[in-house]
C-alpha cells in the first residue's frame, strides 16, 4: 500500500521555533562546544542513574530536541544527516546524555503517524515535546466510551524523568473482529509514575527505568494500531520528506549515532593518554613515538572514520528514498530499508571494534573505577548487545527479502 496524506481540515497550527534563523551548522557547533561540560558530568550521570535536570535544560536551551521536529510544530525540520552529526557530537562528550537525547527527540517520527489532533495535543502551544517510547506491549487497555482505560508497567523507558509525554504500547481487551489486538497511546507525563529499576554495568546514566500507570484514560484519537499500519501522514507533512522514510533504518540510526559518537570520544581519550603517560623505564619512549601505539591509533582512526562515513552516507540514502516516497507516493521497498539497516549495523560493529582495541591496549588505568575510558568501553559494550543491534539476524532477513522469501522474527 502507498502512504496516504490525511486532509488537514482545520489547517496547521503553526508554532514559531525559538530561533527561526538557526542553521544545522550552528546546532552541531553548539554540541561540539558542550563536549568539555558533558565529559565533566559523566560520572555524576552514572552515579545518579540519570542525566541531571541541568544537563537536560542545556539540551532544551540549545534547541537539540527540535532538530528534526516539523517546523510548523515549532521545530527546525533539519534532515537526518544533521541529526546524525548532532547525536554523534553529543555522544563524543557523553554517550548516556546522547542516548536520552537521541531516542526522546527521535520519537517525533513515531508521532507523525498519529492523528493530527493527537499531534496538536502533543506539541501544544510551544512545541515542547519530549517523549520516551516503549514498543513492547507491557500494559493492557480496556475499551470504553471515547477511548481506553490503560494499566501496566513498562520497562526501559529511557529519558522518562525528563519527558513531557510518553508513547506506550498496550494490548486491547476483547477487540472487535478484525481489529488490531495492540495499540500505541500518547500519554502525558502526569499519567505515569517512575520506578527506579535501571541497574546495569553500562549506560547507567540514561534513566531507563520502569513507568507505571493504573487505569489511565486515553482518548481514541491519541492511539493508533500497533504494529503500525502503512504510514499515514497529514497533508502538512508534504514538505517534510524525512517523515516519509522507512521506520526500520531510522530507528537503528537513533542508537547507532550514539555508538559511533562514543567511539569518537574513546579515540579522543586514547590520544590524550599517549601524551599524559610518562615513558616506562629508563629506555622507554613516549607512546606517540612507539610503533605499537601508532599502529593501534591508526587502526582505530580508520574504524571510527569508516563507521562515521557509513552512517552519514546511509542517512543521505535515507533522505533520497524518503524524498522519492514524498514525491511519488511509492514507499521504500522492504529490501532497500533492510539494506540500509545492515550498513548502519555495520557502523556499530566498526565502532565497537575500535573501542575494544582502545580498551585492550591503553593499559590497566582504564579499568579503574570511574575511569572515563572504562566507562566508555562499558557503555559501548552494553549498546552492542541491544536486541536491535543483532546484525546476524538482520543479515538473514535481508537475504530472505532479497530472494523473495518471508522474513522471520523481529529483526
């Protein structure tokens, strides 16, 4: 089925972005300038299990949450390559901060296929929208007049303590014949409470805790079938091609940009350690003069640069495919979307390989509690094990799609 455009009978509710003249270059420059402060706050985020309110406000003030948000809803409407550059720049300073930012802002892509009334509810008068999402149906809804009564407990709600809203999937009680048995709902931050249960060896500072709701009413217009039906966009999205692109590679880009940026940050620390470490023994030389470290630094530079180039190139391919869909109404093929996803997953593997070499060769100082390089290694290790990052199953399913066979599983 081809994507449809919903008529916007009441006209768009235009919201002026905070800085109408802000450019992609300036936004990324701001992220680069934050690096020292983000680095300085890493230990605090890990110890507290969350990024601070001050850090979150810094991201809000810089306009980062609005990077791809539609301009008519108070965002800047920049493209996916700009998004990647922004997230990698933030992750270079603090991967945990970047994870919260990347996912929370990325969910405007999910919001775009809700009803236009739901989107108006979400963006409100100012366009301040920050929503974690849990796609696994860990709640249950009972259909009532005008909507659903929903209860449940959803784990892994990254960024929930800094949210204005949240997107949650729930099963439906006694659906009508032929109706979907699951729906995703748009809820307000006041609808849920947070249970602190995020206790892991890496990415501890993301606040990916459990959210709990009990008998919360959500109107029908703020829900949609899940898994999603073919993308249905409002007419006002005609000038925002990014939202016409396929969901799968976009979702993987959200997290891959964090991994690639974290690897860049690890390489920064690796080089700094060369200058900081004193020569060992009377005949020892500086690490910058030793072939072993020159070799390892060169290998890691190639891995990180290739990972970055791959994800940026795929972001450009994504935008080209999204523009074709926007112009023709023909959606990106499943095979093409899966091929883009494979390249993005490969960038994660390359970045992971670089960080592993760095940690293995830098010395035992990186293993000390609180060491920034050790934290980066743990963070990337946890991210590499994410269910969405399993490249073997993704490769199998690309091959099945390419050869005309049905895909299996969820990858």
